[in-house]
C-alpha cells in the first residue's frame, strides 16, 4: 500500500514544490532526484519491475521532502510522474535535466537545504536537434558536457551521483566524455573543494559522510540493485554529522600527533638547547682550552657528546679562555710617603670601599678639621680627569718613587667614587682566543655574542666565586640540530621534554 500511496502523492502534488512527503520537518533537506530514463541505463534492481523499484527507493527517505525528474532528451523530461519511468528515452541530455532542476529549485526559499541526486550510467548522448546553431564540426557531446559543468557551477546545489552499471571497458576509452572523469567534473563544479579527490578518498575509506568530508560519487553494479542503493539514499538524505572527521581525528590525527610529539621531544631533549647555560670556571692566568661535541662524562655524572668540554692543551682546542686579573696595585707600595699629611697617609693603605666610607663619615660627622680635610681631598679628587687618575694609578712600581704621594692619594680617592673607572681598572677580564680560519683574540664583556665551533652564545655573566676565581656564564643562543628542530620548535615545547633537573652545567 505504501508504494502506491507515494506514487499517488507524487502525481497529485507535482504543482506544489516539496509537497510530496507527508508532514516533512521544517528544516529537513529537499532531495531533487534526477533519474536517467534513457534506454542505456540498466534496471535499478534486477528483482523488481522498474516503476516498483523506483517507488521502493523513495520509501528509504522516511517522510523527507523530495522531487523527481525523469530525463532523457530535452523533450523527454517528466517531473514527479513515476509512471513515466520506462528507460525508453532515445537520448541522454544532462544539461536539460539540470536546467529543469534549477527551475524547480527556484520555487524554494533561498535558505532551503536542497540536494540533487543523479542516477545515471554517465553516457552523454544529447539530441542534435536540441542544440542548433553550433559551428560546424563542434563535438556536441563535449560541448554539452562543458555547458553542464558551467551550469552546475552557477547553481551551487550539492550534487550526489549514483553510477549504475559498468563504466570500465573499451567504450569508455573510445569516448572519454563517458568516463568517470566527466562525473567528477560535474561533482567538483557543484560542490567545490569539498569534492576534491583526497576528500572523496577519505570519505570512501570511512564509509560515511561527515560535515567537511562528504562522499559524492557512488557506484552500483547492476546485480546489486536496491540492496546497495538503499544505504546510499539514506546517507544522502541524513543530516550531516561529524562522524567521519571524528574518526579521522581519533584513528589518524591523534595517534600521529602523539607519535610526532614524542619523536620531536626525543630529538630536542638532549643538552644543549636554546636557553641552556654552560658555566666555564677560570683561575688567574690558567688558560682553559675548550672543544665542542666531544664524548665525555659531564659534571652531573651523565654522558654527553654535545656542547663544550675541556682539553688539556691548545692543540685540539677550538678556543682558549684566560682570566686576566687587574694588575693595578692600590696599596701605595714604592711611593715615598715622607712629608705626607698623616691623615692622607692613613688613607693610603685602605681599600677603595673603606676609603670612601671614611671620607663620607668625615664629611658628615667629623670634626671641623676632619671635615675640611675630607672636603678638600674630595674636591681635588673629583677635579682629576679619569684618564689622569688611570695614568697615576697604573704607573709601574719602579716609577712610583718619582710620583708625589698626594697625587696618588687623590687619584685613589677619585677611583673610590668613580664606578665606571673602577670597573675598567679592577674588574677581572676574560680573554678568549679562537683558532682556525677565523682566528681572533678578544676580551669578553657581559652581553657579547660569542661563536665557539658551531654554537653561538651570549655572555650572560662574569661572576666571582665558585670552585675557582671566576665563572663565565654562557647562554646558548643558537644550537644547530637535526632539521633545525632546536631552533624552530618553541622553547616551552622543548622545556616540556627536557626532564632534567637543571638547564645549566659546568664545563668539564
């Protein structure tokens, strides 16, 4: 009874767009069926009569709205009339069929969810009488196919194609327009990038339609019939769900990301990496010869084959670091202090900080004579140019006997208040000598850029203390690695895979 009622509804409701299904949901899709009615199309089902098979196919829609276009040639088109399904058409004109579909689609609101389903054997055979006015020698089949593709591109209504019959064989070779390539051109024109070959392959593999990945081309062999067509029609009419995308995410993307994450992590976890620190400890006038990427046991007990390490002599080194402490003697040794004011003589052997405190104390809270003496000395010291004070203080001990003792005291007082000159004269200096093609000798300062072998460092600090007199803290600024991963990957990603107690180590 149901197929008969559906057939009656089709014939009775042809004047009302989409009114062929009982009480359809407001937002349910409208399916425009375009069914090839030419004599070349095999039956939809070998076990059913043609009309019965077509009516049975519509029962798969379960109350959704649909329209029916039976087409062959331009003059062999029937709308919503199941009884005309005879597979007796002499021609196959796809352009005329989609023109009729465009006409029906115009009767629906602009926001309607329209979907076209084409059942065909993909053999284009337009009637020459319907295509008059073409230049002589025009390939009518190729021309009609091109016009069909252009029409579908302008309609922008999703198109699903069910290919019925066998397409492979000599006929498809002799007539390329009959091959599936023509079908793919139609599908791509109607559906855009969603119908790319990659998207179709993925959707076919997961046997489902997603939101972004949809399958638009289906094949049905003549012997499969409704058994194969039913799930196809149900899938096309069903609301889009992201099951395909979720499967890809859970089966492919997530495992691949986990493997890639772990692989990249294993490649960047080794020391050194950008931001790691190498600490080179130096003693006065004891050169430290360093080499890069030599297998050795690190200070934390682990083995490493990257970064800096020490070698006993300069023959195998790439660079040598030497700590040069300031040669300035501020004790006044060798100066004739006879005739020097006792108050100045008391200041001479003091350290700079102590000398500065004594002068400041005398100026603030000393007696009148002490205050006058301190102010005079401070005035004379500040009147000296830094270069003159440096000249007086750095005179060799053998020449100091010729210096006036008061000049030396004033120069030392100047140094006690001049922090810039104090750093210049008294801070330890580290000299680095590099070997090879670009050999050079230079003094290091905080903030300098330094290249040792294949690594680039920033001089982060020069600190007193540690196991030796000075610690040179080198910050890894550039670390060559496989595919440049330690440079390209973000620091937070690399830190997550370090699993190390410290990002610094002592060169050993």
